[in-house]
C-alpha cells in the first residue's frame, strides 16, 4: 500500500481557499482588534469625535467636531454613527463606531474578489482578498476608525463595475461603477474619486462596442451625480455657510499639492513595504507575463496604478491613508503573479512567511510574559520604562484566545496542502495571528500609552468651577476630539470672535511655541500628557488669566 504524503493525510484548508473557508479567514482578520481600546491619536480619535458630535447634537447632515463645523464628506461618519447607536446596548460608542471599518473592509475584500474573478477567472481570484488583507500598510487602517476605508471600498466596487463593463454584463457594470463613484464622493470627496475617470475612459477605449460603452459610462456619471447631488443640494438649502466651507476645501484640494514630485517619490519608496507582498508579486507578474502586457487583465491594472500614483501624489499627498487607494490596482496586477510563481520562489516565500510570523508570535508571547509575570526581567523593566505606571493583569479570556490562535496557526502550517496559493494564505494567516496576539496580549499596555482618557480626566479636575470659555492654541484636532468625547470639554479657536473673552487657555507645546506671554496675565495651573509623551511639544498646558487682567479688558 503506497504511503500518502503528509498533507494528504489531513483535511486542512483547501487550496485555493473559497466559500465559507475564505469568509471565515477574512472575517477573523477584519474584526480582530476593532474593540478593546480607546480612541487613539490622529484619524481614529478625530473620526470618533465626529461620530460623538453627530449623536450628541443630531446634526447628521452637517457633521461637526468638538462643537465646531467639520465640513467633510459624511458617508463614513453616518455609517459609524449608526453602528455606534445600534451597538450601544453592548459596546461603548468608540468600539461600536469602529465596526463600520469592519463592514467597509469586508466589502472591499469582497469587491476585489469579484473584480479579480472578472479579470483573471475563478481559480486565481481568491488571491486578491488575501493579497489585500495581507498588505502590511492595510493592517492598521483596517482596524481604526478611518474614512478612507469607505473610499477604498468605493474604488474596489468601481473596478468590479469596470471589469463587468468589458464583459457580458455591461449595464450592471455601469450601474455599479456609477453607484461606487457617487458613494465614493460622499466618502472622501472629488479628489479621491477623480482618478477613476481616466480608468473608465481606458475601459471604454478597450471595449468591443465603444459607442455603447460610452453611453453606459455617461449614464453611470449621471447616477453618480444624483447620489452625490442629493447631499449637496440639501446642504446648500439648509446650511449655506457649511456648504461654502465644504466646497472651498474641495477646490483647495483640487488645486494640487505644492510638492507633487516629492509626494510621488515618497509613495514609490513606501510601496515596497506598505504593499508587501502584493508589490513584489506585481513585479513578477509584469516580468512573467511581459509578452501579454497589452491584454486587458494586465493593461487595465497597470494603467489604473499609474493613474492613481500620479493623481494621489498631486491631490491627496503621500500619507499612509491615501496610499490605500494604490492597493486595489496593485493587487489586481499581482494576482496572476501568484499562479505563475516558480516552485522554488513559491516555497521560499511560503517558508519566509511561516518562519517570520512564528518568530513574531514567539516574541509576542515573551513580551506578554514580561509584562504580566516580570520575566524576562530586562524586558519587563523596558516595558515599565516605556509606559510608566502601567500595571498588567492576567486575563484568562485573552490568554485563551491567544493560545487558541497560536494552535490554529500550528495546525494550519501542518495541514495546508502544497499550492501556489499556500504562500499568500500563510502570510495573511500569519499576519492575522500576529495582530490577534497584539490585540489580546499587548492591547492593555498599548492602550495605556495611547489613550487620552486619563489626560482628559486630569484636565477636567483642574478646570475651575466658574469659567467663561477655553481658548485653544496649537492643540491638534485629535486631542480636542478626545477631550470632548471623554469629558465634554470644548474649546474655541484662537481666531474666533469670542476668544478674547476666554479666561482659560489650553495649549499643546510650550508657551514660546504658542506665543503666550506670561506678562499678559496668563498663569499656568495645569499640565499633563500621556505616559508616552515625554517632549514638551507633545504635552498639554492649561493657563488661567488673572482676574485683574480679565477685568481690565
């Protein structure tokens, strides 16, 4: 009786993964880490601050931030506010609102799968969501309150529509493209969606019936205008100043960046790690299929990637969040590179992923042991130094989930049959394991250093019982959002008309940085910051105007 190979004796995950198997893998990736921590600085805190303002004031049409107008496209905030409200019986607002990111991420992964199926066929298509989910730069943004995720979803849906426009369902594709374009505008404005128009023009040029495709594209643009125009008209009718502020911001963004070439250079330097492993696989696909570059499955994503690179550099900058819009065409280009990868390279990539994330998992467990049990001692002292005052507690639930994830990872390595798809599946599963360990074992330590909850509570205790108002100087929007969310502390801008009458001043950074003169009668009554804020420029300072000075004004 012949001896079966090891992988044939186990019933592991099929290759390529599909159906419920793929859905479970992606759902585990998506929803791990969305809950269990406070709003963090930058986009996460700002977005949750806007959601808090919507639910507090009921201003769904005109979202605000910490009591001030915040003229930004509202789609993500609407969905996040609805999610926060619906889950308020179980989760705090910031965790419920973050579930919107999980929804948009799942939709983006689903649409990229459908687009890849149209371009490359059913057998190769599962590589697309695995590559997107496995991209290093995508990991953190997929687990924060990030409006750009809604834009990414719109882009992936638009690519699915354009691929159908070339196929057997052009009307369905045009409808999908138009809806994606309109909703994408409501997610992030014109600058984020205009890069799709040259791609649509390219698709019309490549189609068999250009006249029909052009008419369908025109109809899709009318649908997009109808979807976007509904909010704009309502905004113009109900709040003209808010509409003017929004449109001024849109036109300013379309005016272009002052340094587009520098932005382009930064994006090109960022992509090799940000889009790993899609980036090298896309390069291999270009080389392996170099004689087929003129075919639609390669020409379309190449043209879309080049267009996105140029226009994102010009209009959106070189930040990590705008770079999400480069992932969709890059992933679609990388899909044929997975199947065409030579056996030696595929095995090397597979072993690299397994060894890398096995080592990362071991390090995560060792770090947790240092925080909870004080071993290794040197690492425990380092953890205390980086987060002074943090006290770790053993959690059976967190440790159990982390252990279960580690065992599933070991099982997956043993049972996965050999396949060109195994390398990217192991990479995505390993990234999911690492993020699961961070979310279960390390999250209390990370959240302790990143949250503004304690800072807001300390500031609230320091505020005088009787006060007129607080003027802010240099304080970032994320900090103002956190103070409003945790303690209902709101400030007015330094240039606002009522700022001169304020008897309190909140400033981020030193008095010299904010131009505050002690001779003008300001006296410091409080300072604070997160445990990780060691520089003066990161800390907050509260000043009170002396009574004599205030009465003399």
